[in-house]
C-alpha cells in the first residue's frame, strides 16, 4: 500500500478531528485520541499542525466549508423558495446521515463560548468568520432576503437541537419542520 503524502495525512487528521471533537468537544478531546484514530504518532501530528487549537480550527473550517459546498450543490439553478427547500432537504439528510457534522457544529459553538468566557476572543474569530461565510451562502440563494435567511438559519438551529437531543422524526416536536420536496425545473414544489 502506498504511503500517504503529508497533505493526505493532514486531510485524515481533519476528518478524524471532526469525529473526535464532535464526540468529546474541544476540552474533552486529546490530541492522542486524534493521532490514534488516524494511525500516526502525536509528534507526527504536531508536524502537520502546530497544536490542538490549530487542529480544532481546521476541523471547524472543514465543517463549515462542507456545509457551504452542500448548500451550493443543492441550490444550483434554484433560488427563493425552491432554494430554501433544497437546502433544507440537503441539510436534514446530511445531519441524519453524518451525525459527526452536526456534533462538530454544536461543539464549535460551545468551544467559542467557553473560550470567550475566559477572555479569549481570538479563538472565536475564525469560527465566526466561517459562520459568516455560511450565512452568505444561504443568503444569496434566498434572494438576499435578511428575514428569510434568519428564519432558515433559526430553523436549522432548532433542527440541530432536536437531532442532538435524539428526538425521533415522528415525535410531535418535528411538526411544521418537514421540508417540502422540490422538483428541479418545475418552478415549485411537487404536486
């Protein structure tokens, strides 16, 4: 089996970090656990990244970028209500099929809040910058409608919370949150 390049190892570390940080949070995850998941030594891990903080921020960045890419793919050729429904469907499927994405998102918010309580605003700057890019990625397909963007992201956070708490899809708290299927090219929801 061919050896992985440093960039491939780095990618493996980011993916493993998303899993580990998603499960244990920033403060509850050791770099040893990440190294073990990837199959590298801690010293090698620190050749790829200068420290735990850099690994976490790379994982947070990847989480945001993956979500932005998913929204861009879902909304290709769509706008307004069609785009909103396509993003909602894509996001609901993604967090159901890849719970580590959801857990990493939730841990990002907690890590920033904890750092800021300690007076560390710098830690959150990168996460906020990513979230701002995510906001823009939602905002444009929704016709640059501030209210629509805010509502979409508010529903998304509610969905995050319900999934994170383990509410089954058939529970009554999900009523009103079901995405409407969109048939591409028809100009509206399926009949």
